């Protein structure tokens, strides 16, 4: 079992990174092989809308997304974490999601192996856990294009500072349990 974590926050060890790591720790506890990528430290250009990927099965851009395409394709489960900035996922996460368009063929059918599991992690300062449910629904709708076996989203609202999640033992336990479920 391979589980990959994609962190769309520019803050290492911030709330999003902490929760993605907790999920991966849970998966590791069930003998899953894990790997983490920090989008802010990668070179990823925006989708060019050229549809090269529809004809050739891969994106024409030669940047770090090539690695992520390969890793996501080979993973059994993918954990994508993003803070909510300006009422949407971070710019880094949006670039990544846009470039996942290459996983769809000319008929908009998924090229990814069916049955992949996805977990989305969202963090934000608003105290309401439904404050950005439109964002959550939008991203889940996109993930559903890939015919996943499992999609789960966890929302961590009310982040008052960079270390909020690291001090929330109950939420960390919940995140680890999600990771264990991914690896089962």
C-alpha cells in the first residue's frame, strides 16, 4: 500500500502540514509506504489549456508536476491538504489540481486506475466547520472524475495560529485514524 501526501500550504509544520503528516503516520502504522510533497517547494506551472494531454496521455510541460503525475498514478491513496486562503484552496493547491486535468482522456474519462482513495484536508481561521463547504464540494466533485473508491474530507476550522493543530490531540487522533483506514 502506497499513500502519498500533497501539502498545498506554504508553511512547513503549519496546521495543514501537521494534519497531512498525522494521516500518513496512521497509514504507516498499518505498514503503508508513505511519501510527502510540499507544493510550495516545487516548480509547477499553470495548466496551458492546450489539450496536449488529451492526445498524448501526458502533459507537455516539463516541470515538477511530471513527478507528481507519476506518484499519484502509482499511489493507492492520495492525501491532499490545503489551507483556505481568500475563500478557496491555496494557489499552490489550485495549480496542482488544475494540472490533474492531464489524468483525463479526450472523452473526459479517468486515466487513473479505478479504486484509488483520496482524502482532502482543509484548514482555515473561520470558526465554522461549514464556512467553506462550497470549496469542499467543488474539489470533491473534481476528485470524483477519477472514479475513486473512497473520498473523505476533513475540515479543521478556527486555526488561531500556526501550531493550533499540533496542540489538538483529539483532532490529531482523528487524522491518524483516517490514515489507518486508508491503509486497511
